[in-house]
C-alpha cells in the first residue's frame, strides 16, 4: 500500500480529529456533485495518510 485517502464533511470535527490522530493530513476540498449531496453539505474534505517508513 502506498497511501490511504479519506473523505469527510468539513464540519465533522470528530471524524477530522480521528483522522489527524492517525497521521492523516488535510489535502484539499472538492464540491459534491448535485445528485450526491445530502442535506446542506456541498463540499468534502480529503485527507491522506502516507505509509510509515
């Protein structure tokens, strides 16, 4: 495995805390396509974890 990615809603602080606790690093946000939106969520934040050497 070379890296692991995770997507979360930017206002989901509990999930963000879990990711950062496990060495995930924020990369960027992207808009969610209209047909996939849930409620008022319009963007997802992506985090990446690189392998431990």
